[in-house]
C-alpha cells in the first residue's frame, strides 16, 4: 500500500490496479492473485536462474498445470 501512496508503482492496466487493491484488502482469492502475478512476471535484466526461481515461487498456488505453466513461461 505504501507504494500506491507514494506513487512509486505504475500499472499497465486498470485490471492490474484493481487486482493490487483487492490483494491489499483481501477481496480476491489467492489463486486469482497468483495467476495475475504469473502473467505479469518478466525476466527483464535478471539472471535466468533468478527469473526461474521467481516464476516457480509465483506459480505455486496458482492451480496452473504443466501446459499452462509452459505457455506462461514462454
């Protein structure tokens, strides 16, 4: 919530903004939050190992299985 108040966070869509608000105030179930986070994750300038670990951590609890996880990873 601090990031929202200090304007340190930017959202690519209204959906991402609403997801963050729901996550902060408990209005969305954990699986939905994990799926949104999984869709947003990017490697950017990180090492592959770090990205893979972050992806795996985010994927836990998302209910995504092999095929969907592979597609999101791509």
